[in-house]
């Protein structure tokens, strides 16, 4: 993997109250790459994303974004630097239409709707529909589109496929393939087969630490690690 990192976590430690969640997380996300953070539930994957975005304040360590340390910075400042988060609960504005959700994220930029439809053409049929009348899959596509039209340099995506139909996974994979090399992505997901085809590089977490890392070919060649740390058969 290239050493030209847009995002680098260096010895990141974070707590929830007295609970020691991140225990020295170190990883790199190169410019234009799609990098996966994988592991069982509760090992610190989502906390890692939240620490990058400033929702969880690291106790120690650095969050280097294009060379600047953002550890402990407020979320609004991190967003202005060009980082977007697609949270697991999506956070769609339920009283706004799909089009209004998109325009709000893009600061009113009029070409944002056309741009969003390039990523997810199927949203065209729902532009006038309120967010609370969308299916889970439609909400997930909107949540990702909303992040992309903000034109960030780095997108953090937390569990995009949870509970969704395979056709939605295909739509999201197509959008990420189109992004490759143009935008940088750090992705948390449980669907191993999907990740192996989508991500350029993988970090495996266990008990708040990075325990292994490599590309998809490396991961396929180590089925025992997949079963040990992900709890699934390779």
C-alpha cells in the first residue's frame, strides 16, 4: 500500500467513560483508496470513525489529516476540512424530501441533485418523497449521496449494508467503484464477501487494536484469521 496517506491514525487511545475502547489504533488511508476496517461487533470500529470525526475525543494519539493533527478538534471544524461521516443510523432529515436533503448537504448547490443521481440513479423516482417515507435501502443511498455532494476529501461510512437487500449492496458497490481514485473512503462493514470486492486494503481490529492488515488477496490467503477475528468461515 502506498505511503502517501491522506488520513493517518497514530497510536489512538479513546474511552467511553471508564471503558477503554481504542488501545493504540494505528492505520493509514492513502489518497483515493477505499480502506476497510473490519472485526467483530464491539471491538472499536465505529469508535475509530467517531474519533476521526470528533464525536469521540481521543485521550492520546494523533489523527493526521493531510499532515495536520485533528485529534480533539470540534466536529464542525473537521467537517470544514473536508471529512464527511455516514453514520450507522443514517441521520436522514425525515421531514425534508430527498431533494431537500441533498441540497441542504450541498449548501444549496443546484447541480447537487444531478450529481447525486449519477451516484444513485434509482433515487430519481423519490426526489419529492419525505425522508421518513423511504425504505431502509433508499435511506442508505440518500445518506451516502448526501455525504458525497458535500464534496469531501474523505468519507467515513459506518455499516452501510446492515439489514439491506443485496440489490442495495450492488448499488453502493457501484457508487464506490466510481469513487475509486477520486475520493478517499474509510469503511466499516461486516459483509466480508462484499468488502473483498470493494476495498483496496483491510485492517482487522480486535479488542481496540489493529491486529492484522493487508489487501484482499492477503485476506483470502488467511482463512484462519478470518474465522478467528470475524467469526465467519472464509
